[in-house]
């Protein structure tokens, strides 16, 4: 059965800390891996990763994929209270089906 | 550009009533997805369409749930009869069948069945 596992399930840090969120997967027909941020509304897209070893960056956020070891990490440096959210990892299979992980709940304290 | 549009945004109904959720995907997208999100089970894929054709409905919980996509710009998810355990946030998402498969989510419909 296809699955996506995220860790940790939840995390509390102080502003300015750096956090690393993990996502491992086992899927039959891997196409790409997506990271989403979900606050009180719908998930919003962060990154799409298809190739191993190529880091994607957007401001203080960055992500990388390892297709050999079947995992991805999402890094957030110099965290701010506005980074508090649920971070979702999802793997896209051929046919565009997404398999989501349970998410990591991040809380950044001021 | 308008994103994915869902209606209603909130729905409160009584057990046994029919509920219809609506979705308008992003123009030009040819894949549409219905998800359900609860605290207990997280995000679950219910059904998805490619070019208006249902591809995988294995996530639809039971026969009380049905979904249609009569054209490229409109889809419905119907629950009949509704039950309290159907209470959840229902998201619609759309994507273009390119290499990335990135999906863009609507704001969701928060459903409460009393």
C-alpha cells in the first residue's frame, strides 16, 4: 500500500530557530513530491520536487529530495510566528493521484 | 486569476438530508480532485477526474457519496443521506496534467451534519 510518513508529528520552536521537517514515502509510480503549507484555510503550494539532490529555495524555506532513499526534507531558517502551520508532504503518482502524509504541526513561539 | 471556487463555504444540515457541494476548477486545468479532511484521518482523496472522466473513486466512503463532472468547469459532490460522521472540510483541487502534477486547492466547504 502506498504511504507517505511525515515526522515529527508536531514541533514547538522559538522565533529564530531553524527547523527540519521530514517526509519519507513508499509509492508504486512516483512522479513528483509536493510540499504544502496549511494554516486555517486550504493547503497552499510551496515546492515541487522531481529530481534528487536539487535544492529548491524560496526565502527562508528550502527543500530537497532523495529518490534513492525515498525521502525529502523541508527546512525553515530564522523561523517566525507566521510560519506556524501544518506542513503537508504529498507524493504525486502517475495519473496525478496525490498521496498525502498526515502533516507536521509547527508552532513558532515569540 | 480566479483560483478554485467552492460553494457553499459552510453548510449545516440535519442527518438524513441531501448535501451538494460544488466546485469550479481553475480554467484550463483538466484534472479535478475531491478531498475530505478531518482531525482523525487527515486529508483523504475521495475521487478524481481527468478530462471530466472519473479515474479513481476508490476513496469514496460508501454509496451515499457520488460525484459528477458534467463539463470542464463544474463538478459536484453529493451526499445522500448525510450522517454526522460526514462532518468534515471538503476540498476541491485542480491541476493541469503536466509533469509536475501540482494541485491547487479551493477554500473548502466546512460541513456539519447534526
